[in-house]
């Protein structure tokens, strides 16, 4: 196989350092694919149903909103489903907010699993490449010293480019991993903001309603107290 032959020749030239870098690259690819599958299954970044549910609740169509978020697997919809269920049971807004926060923190932590490993690979890969380059340069100058008077510039040049090969491999592993890690982190951050804003809008509306209820109750009580006084006045 051409790919296997290319990898074998690369390992033969770069030695153990290149072999280790290739192992790290395979681990990084596996982690990236696993995170992509996880993000796809949990519908990360898909907030349309949750935003529509908020609009339905604002128009007093709560049952439609509940059905809409109940069949959606995204984190925002699941937190909305939990908030609407607790809201229907008459749970206080503070308890709803605490449960939504706990649920979001747990789910976001699960989405971030594996990020530290990708970060470690992105940081250590160029260092390993540089380490391989230093070892290769040491070996090249040792050969140059052993050659004594019969110095062949091609020996030194060949040793240097083989040594620099490890740095190139290290950078080739680190750069895409770093970019993908940044992309994953931005998606998770967007998900966190969506949870806070969308479910926060629902909880805030409940708080406004809860604050307006005592005012209405006090007004009714005042009216009830005023009614007998008014009747007494007419009687006189």
C-alpha cells in the first residue's frame, strides 16, 4: 500500500520521535471524530426549536411549545423542556433556574470531555518535533566530527534535513489539532450562551408574573375592604 510505505519511510527517516508523533496524530483524529459524532447527536448549535418554543410560550401556546422541545435532543431544548415541565407543576422560578443551571453545567462538561487531551497533543507535538530536531542535529555533528579531515558537506546537509523533518511533522500534527480545538470550544461556548439566554427568558417571564400577582391580590383586597364602607355610606 502506498500510504503504508510512505509512513514506513517517514518513520525510518525520523526515528522514534516521528513514530510517537504519528501515534499522537492517530489519537487526535480519533478524538476529533468522536467529538464530531457527539456534537451531531446532541444537535449542538441547533437552537431553532427552542427559540420557536419561547415564542409559542409568549403567545400562550405552552402545550405546543412543550411538544416541540420534547422531541428535540439539543441541550437548549432539553433545558427548555425541563423548565416548562417544572413551570407547569408550579415549581418556584428560583428552583427552576437552579435545575436548569445544574443540567446545563453537566451537559456542557460532557461536551468538553476530551478537550484537555486535544490541547495536550497540540502543545506537545511541536515540542516533540523540536526535540527530534535537536537529537538529529547532535547526530549529524557527531558524524561530521568522526569524518575528521574527509568532511563531506552532503553528510551534514543530509543529517540536517532529516533532523528538521521531525519539526515539520510536529507542526503538521499540532496546527490542525489546535484549530479544531478552538472550533469545538467556540461551539460549546455558543451553546452555553444559548442556554442562558433562551431558558433565562422563560425564567425571567415567570419572575415578572410572580411579582405582578401580589399587586393584583392587594388591589383585590383593597376593593373588598372599600365595598362595605361604600355600602355603609349609602345607608347613611
